């Protein structure tokens, strides 16, 4: 039953109609990678890739996670299908966790496609990109961490998508650029440290440095960020499973 839950949910998330917009955005990352040398002529290939990855690919990861994760419960409530979901002969926590795992897989696939296409655009071939392996690892951890956070938000709040988007594009854009050590509270900062990209040159446009989260020095290391993201993911998913088990969810009458 667990396998059926996972694969049926994954199939739902990867329907062509749902996947196509993300593929288009992945190709947009590839096009931006090709065009970056005109935006910053002094940038090396590694800097071109790094900047576009942090500006678009990792942002795409957060956006995809917000859309897919809120669909696990919030969308079911708003579309009034939550009753049918909860009638399945499966413990609630398993229902939630395996659907969450499917969403994490779908989000990682979208992020990986973006990273591979960007590598092709900048280097000509993904195999020439030495940063790709670390990025795929960071994208997977990011899919887990963002998914765990957004899952809890979707259980605790109505209109959770708005909160998730504000976090993904407000908090995650501003906090890594703030002075001091507040970047510890940003998932994106931890993903940057795990990706281990070379320190970017500071000659590029300031607005682009701001979007890519590189205005402030990030002193985090992969050894610090890895356990933080793993613990964060496990704790948030455990809380979400408890929450979903002990609270009732009914169709929303104001969702029309």
C-alpha cells in the first residue's frame, strides 16, 4: 500500500500538464546561462553557472516545492476532495509522509532538469561541469527541507501558498544578503554552502548579486549545513505527521 501511495502520487505530480511549465522554466535557466556572458563579460564559466543556478534554478526549486507540497493537503481541502483522500485504509501519517516523499521526488526532478540544462547552456555539456554533482545533492536536500517546512505550513494555515511564496521569494532572497549571522535561518544559505560554488567575483551587477544571495559573505560549511537541514526535515515532517493525525480536515465552503 505504501508503494502504491508513493507511485500514484508521483504519477499525479509528474503529469505532463503539471510538469510542462517547469520544463519551460528550466529551459529559461539554460537560455539565461547562455546570455550571462553578455550581462557580465568578465565572469568565468563557473561564475556564469553559479550565478544563474542561485538566481533561477534554486529559486525554481523553492517555487516548485511550494506548489507541489501545498497540493498534498491544502489543495485537497480547497477542491473538496479531502474526504475521499482520508477514506483510504491507511494510517493518516503514512498517507501524508508518502505523498510528501512523492512531492520531494517530483521537486528534485524539476530542479535536476534545470541544473542539467543550465550546465549544457554554459559548458556545452553537463559532464564538463564539476559543480553539478554537489548541486544535485544540494537540490535534493533543498527539496526535502523546503517540502518539510511547506508541508507544516499547509497544515497549519489556510491559503498556505501565499505564506510559502513569501518565504521562498521574500525571506529567502533578503536574509542571505543581510549582515551578521542571520543567514543561519535561511534554507537557501545552507544550500549554497552544500553546493560549494567558488566565491563569485564582485564585479557583476549589484541587483543580480542581490537576487543570487551573494551580497554578504556566507561563512557556513557543508559540515554545518548538512546536519541542520537533515534535522530540520525530520523534525518538521514528524510534527506534520502528528498534526495531520490529530486534527480534522474538511472541505472548505469558501474555496469557490
